């Protein structure tokens, strides 16, 4: 999946929604949780195949997420978030608490991605990477 970037017109439109500050991991998670509610509220549009209307409705209700994190917005809208999202939030929290540096977190991410995608290529086995827990399943498990 190619990362979603805003068009110049969207940037101009979104200047009212783009913040000049960094969001905390908790704030980013809250934005995504708010979008969960929007997705439920407008699921009928998606079920009816009105994807443009669905995206516009989500965008209108989640402008901060859309304009500040367009790729995250798109991935969530397309149900492509998985437990990797929570791993990233946890690393961001550790950086915010001073428990690790951004460089250390980057190394952790690199190692995780290596472990996930490279071993089966090196060993010439057709075994694909193990699927990650979906966003929805992760929340079900953590709230059980």
C-alpha cells in the first residue's frame, strides 16, 4: 500500500485542522478510537457501496486525524491497521517518557520488521510472514 499524501488543495483546506504541535501517543490513539465511532455510525454508507460518501463522512468527523495523519486515517478507513499500530504507540510512549531515544525506537522497529519479513526469504522457504493481530481483535483481547 502506498502512503497517502495530501494534495495541495487538501493542504490548503486543512490548514485549519493541521496543528503545529506533536500529538502524544495517547492523543493519537484517542483520535483513532474516535474514528471507530464514526466508522460504526456510517457503516451503512460503506455497506451500500457509497465509498466516496463514506470517506467524506469519516473525514468530516475526523479532520484532525485526516489532516495530521493521512496515512493512518486511510489505513484505518480501509481496516488495514493491525497490532503494529499498538507496537508503534508503545514505542512512542517510551520516547515520551524518556525511556528510550527515537534512534533506539527506530532500531527496534527495524529489527521487528527484519524478523517479520526476512527469515523466510533468506531460508528460501515459501512461508509468508505470520499475520498480525487485527486492530479490532487487539481491542477485543485487551478489553476482555
